[in-house]
C-alpha cells in the first residue's frame, strides 16, 4: 500500500509533474508509421498531455510541432502540406519540420516578422514501424541496439491499441508473471496455432506441452527479480516435475516498456505511451528470429479487434468486454473471449481511470511491481535534484543488446544455464544476424 501523495507522483504525466519530467527524458512511441500513409501524411498526436501535430513533408522528412499555430493558435493538424512544410489554414503561415517559419503571406512586402517566429519542434526518429519522439529538454538519448531496433523491417511488425486508464497500471500488468495463470486461463488447449490472441503457442524448446496447459496447471510460479542496465529482469519458474522446470523470462525496459516472448521464434517489445493521465496506447514491435513476418496477415488479425483511425478496441466498457457467462463457466477464466489483449484491457480499466493504490495490498508475487515503483520514485528524485535518471541510456549503454527473453522447458538442476543457451541458439539461427548479447 502506498500513500495518496506517492500515487499522485507515480501517475501524473503532464508538463511540470514529477512523472512527466522523468518520462520526457526518454523517447516516446507517439505513432505508427502506418498512420502517415495516404495522400495527406499529417496526424494529430496527444502524448504526455501535450497536443502535437506529426507530418511528413514533400521530401519525406518527419516533423513534430506543437499543434497550435503561434499566430492565433489555430489547429495545425488541419493545415496544408505544401511548399516545404505545413501551412496553417487560418492565415497561411508556413512551418518546416524544424519549426522554422518559412512564410507569413498576409504580411506586407519586406516584412521580417517571419524571421522572428518559430514553432516549437521535437526530435523524431522512425524505428521498426514506429515514430518515436523526444519531448524533453536538451539532447535526446541514443537508442540501444535492442533486437527490435536492429532487426530489418522485413522481420518486424508494429501495432498499437488504446486503453482507457493511466499508463502505469497498463504497464504493471506486463510485469506481473502470476496473473497469466488466471486472467489468461483456457480450459481447453485447442489448436493454438490457429487462434490469434491465445496465450503463447508452445515452449521454445519444441515441447508439445502447450503454454495454456502450463499456465493453467502450474499457477504458483517462483518469481525472481534482478536489476539490469536497462531496468529489471523477471524470471518466473514453474516446477513441472522433479526433473523439469518451465522458465519464462520477461524484461522491464525502464520506464515504459517490457520485452516478452510471444513464441519460439518471436518476441514482443511493448511500450505504454501516456496520451494523458487517463488514456494510454500500448505500442508494440513484434520481432521475428525466423523468416520475414507476414505483415498483412498480422495487421488483419489485429484489426478484427481494433478500429481505425485511432486504434480503438472493439470490446470495452461499452459492451462489457464481450462478457459471456456461459463461456466463463466452460471455456475461459474471464468469459471475455480468447484475445488476451481484451483480458488485460479489462483488468487494468476495471481498476479505475487512475488506480487508487492506497486501497491495494501487494503480495509476494508483486515483487516486480514494487521494484519498478521504487525505480520510478528514485528517478523522480534524481530529476528534481537536477540529475539524469540512473537508467537513462547514455552513449555507453547504447551498446545494450537483446534483452534476453524466452519461455522454455529446462532441466530443474540447470535451468539458468539452459534458458540462456536457448536464447543464444535462437539468436544464432536468426537470418538477420543480431549483435551478440551484451553482458547483464
């Protein structure tokens, strides 16, 4: 249980808030590159409580500006994309991707007003199908050499979805290894290869013991939490028998992402990008260590559950998440279908727009959640003292690779060596040659 004051510090993200100051030290996944497809690549964006406009100019350069025109504050998201920039539809003022004012066409000939005007702009980079932005002050940190960032585009797929709650509770479900045995429980293992949205297909050692069975029958994992240069590593151990242990390794990429295994050949790196204090986008990169991904198929599968252009979930409070009591009695633990994203969405939205953590009682299985909150509070204290957060990726940390993540069956007596070897084998078999893992 934490105090109301601590909960306020942990959850608020607007400009000037302790949490907002910390998050502005890191790259934010503000949009999918797909959102700039089409004849008019201009997109309004709200991130960390700020209203912005993202666009791609005629030369293909990305720009991110404050959304209100500095003339009379009209909405630049409705501007005209022309003449080397984005032109306000109110009086024609034109801005390039760096916020430089190129024209104030209603002013008299010879006016120098344009040279004195600048719209605030923000650094942007496109990585693996996601547009990242740096919304803080000073120089942006480098990207680490994580697999999701160095894999070729042919081996990655990016998607996102909106969650109607605070970012921290959305993140915390992903660093809670115990919940999957209940929230994502299926009473019939079925053909997992054919069912998008079920829990992970099978263990990465080729075992035919499906993950649905492992999670359902072994619901008391031993959870270990270790510090790493990028955040935390979570290891969930489920003893199958005296000789065999199921090992699942998850990583917290501080402050907003986790890295998890999806299958024997694919990992997911998923950020939780605050729109504001009470709305969050999960933004994910799926990285394949086998063949190229089938992007059209993966996109079509997910669009069965989300609607464009804002990637809104089709199941939610408005239709009780598709809850079916008959299904709950016989097929799934929640009665909310087979898509685990819906399960997670219900779990975190049901906590309220901002979870009241003064009313919770953490248990031993929540040790990663408690550790992450301590990291956040320490980062806030460091920023308030004029320092950089301890886990900010500096030039040396930019060489970080991986992180290691897997689920696998391992010999009980040597499970730690086994899972690391399994990660190395998977990476060694990747056709795109990821860099060697950095020591953790």
